[in-house]
C-alpha cells in the first residue's frame, strides 16, 4: 500500500502562501469620495431626498448629505434617476419626468452631473405596511370568543401615494354577540410639492351593534406632510366628503361632511419599538350636526425581524347614533403582526 505523506514544514508553507494570497486580493467594496477629501467604503444602498445611504461594517448605515459627495464608484450596477424625456405613460407616472439609467461610477467628469441626479437604487413602486391578527377563546365557567384583524398597506411611486386599509372585529360572550364591525378604505395622495398633497378617499363601514348596515364615504381635500422618514411619519389633511348611511331601525341619511385626518408614527427605539396614532373625524351637517371620530393608537414591539407584538386601543365616537345605541365604542386589542419594509 502506497501512502502520500506531506511533511509538516511543507504544509505550513502552503498555509502561509494561501493566507498571504487572500490578504493581497482586493476587497470588494463601493467607494464614496467626499468634497473634504474623506473616502468612505461600504455598500451603496440608495439615495433619496438628497441623502445617500451607505452600509458599512464599522458603523452600520451611514447617512451622507448628497451635496457633500464628490464622486462614487460601485462594484455593482447603480440605477440612477435623472431628468429626461420619456414617452412611456406608465414610466412617467411612476418616475415623473425622469429617465432611468445604469452606471458604476459618478463624478465631476461623468456625463450626468451629480446635482441632476434625483435618486439612486430607488424602486419605482415601494410597498410598506402591516398585517395584524389577534383574538382569544375561553370556555368553562365563562364562554367568550374574540377575533380581530387589520391590514394597512402603503404603495408609493414618485409623487403618488396609495393607502389601503381593512379591519374586522368580532366578539361573543356566551350566545351574545358583543362586537361585529368592519371597515375598508382607500386614500390616494398626489404630491404637488415635497409636503403638500391632494387627497382623494373612499370608505365603507359596517357595524351590527350600531344597527349600521352600510356607511359609504367619498371625498377629497388638501394635506400636508410634516415628516416622512424611516423614524417619523406625520401628516394632516382637511377636506369635504359626502356620506350615505343605511340603518336597520332608522331612516337612511345623505349628508355633506367636513373631514379631517391625522396620521402619526414614531420609532421610539428604531427597528424595535414604534408608537402610532391614526385619527379620522367627520362633521355631518345634515345628520344632526353629528361628530364622528375613529381613532386608533398603540405600540408595536418587534420580536423577530419583521414580526411584532401589537397593543392597540381603538375608539369610535358618534354623537348622533342610531336610536337606542351608545355614542362611544372602545376596544383594547392584543395581537401579532408582520411589517412590510
């Protein structure tokens, strides 16, 4: 039997050679050169709203003012948005009057000046949102059931923003139904500027315990985006609406209505703890000058990646409810959910 034996000195020499070769190979990393002479390395993630995001091994995500960048170079392909002409209706809707190009380097001598670039690696359609479910069931000395679910999605594209929401709540104690209501809404925002937008909206509501067969609302108004960032979102809108209500025990109503809406989210601990408040109110002129308010507020705590635990307090107020019904409905909801980022 023949055996190949490699001596220890020879094995050590080969190990040193391979390690030296690995150390001398150029490491793959994107480079960002600043006007002050600094050079940063990492992975270029995106540039939007004049802020470049660089992922680094030494400091996580680094935000860089686009106006302070002199040049950059990437090992991969960068998708940049620049002013341009386009005859593609869908592209114009998603990108605006801009053209999409691909490059690996940008600098003083590149065909496209850095000042003209409006975005890098920004997807034309961006989806964010949450889906939550919760409930409980008991039996024995008491018998109760509860189930709730909600989905809130936001689709953004250049000056367009579409907000979709759906909710369903059900509760039962013994043979008695204690809650059964649902809501579906859609809002479209068209941004005239970075902060001012036109909002069009529609909403459908049902509530068995309020004797409400169907309430439909359509309208439009103006809004103002105070903040829109990964950490804080705050917007306010005002407008007019038309409301149609169908009840089981009272006449149907048709009324013009004044409407206001507030949407706020803030990451107290980024990627860990977020608080939120969503508020929508109506003043129904031909329905007894009724005030109606739907308000959801609570906290989301991330437990693993995109999964979170949700605690939410919902309030629904109607100062002119159906005969025999209460003005105020409240619910405390516990659930789990998934966040789209």
